[in-house]
C-alpha cells in the first residue's frame, strides 16, 4: 500500500486537514499538500508539495517539497527536498 493511497485532496489542501481542524493550530498550509489522519500541526508552515503520513506530530517547523512517513514526530527544523522517515 502506497503512502499516497487513501489520501484525498480538497481544493489542493488535503481533506484530512479539513476534517481535523482541531489538531492544526497556527499553521500555514500552502497547496498542494496532503496530510494523513491523526496529524498534529502547531506553529508550522507546510508546503508547497508536501505529503505527511498518518499519526505525525509537527511543531515549530517549515517544510516544503517533502514526504514524511507515518508515525514521525519532529520540530524546530527547516525541511526542504527531503524524505523524513525513522530507520
């Protein structure tokens, strides 16, 4: 099963982001971005061209042109042109 499977876009911002407004605080989402289920985002700028997997926690960061796998937690960083995954 691929990372992008079961992710849906709504007006170039993921449907998951619309469905989980309570877990997204002080965030700027720049389309296109796809956000998985059960994601917490605080004080971040996300996008463009970002895919975030399920169950991730992001705080105080910027991210563009990136893919983040499921179950990642990170903060206080700048990510650009990266794949973020635990080994």
